[in-house]
């Protein structure tokens, strides 16, 4: 997985780009990044899944937990493979991902 954090277009938003297979090890790294952003006061995070080939259950859980802890997590863009995983797990609804 490639993980990159880029400044967003707004002062309270960050973009995290994920690509490739997002497995348990990368999900653990993502947890650390999201917790650090929340601790630093960032209110919004866009997760770019446009180049994600697969999402593990661990990765989905990290995204849902961050959202439930109050971090405004949005996924955009979302690859077809990632969209299928998010839809199958029900996480698409929590994360505001369109199913079509």
C-alpha cells in the first residue's frame, strides 16, 4: 500500500491516498495516521481509494471506527473493487459512499 497525506483545499481537511491491497498491516498504519490527525485537531479527512485494489476487513473497520469517533471521514474517489467491499460490509452507508 502506498499511503500519502496531502494538504486539502480547506484549512480543516486532509487527504489520505491509499493504493494497492490495503491489508491488516496497512490498516494498522492507517489507524496511527487517523489518530494523529484527530489528536492534532483535524476535523475532516478524505480517503482517496481510487487506486485501491482490495480492502481488508481491518481496513474497513479502521475507517468506520474513525467515523464513529467523530472524525469526518469521507471516501472519494473509490475504485470499483473498494466500492464492492464497502457495499458488502455495509460501511458504504456509514462513510457516505454511493453504491452505484
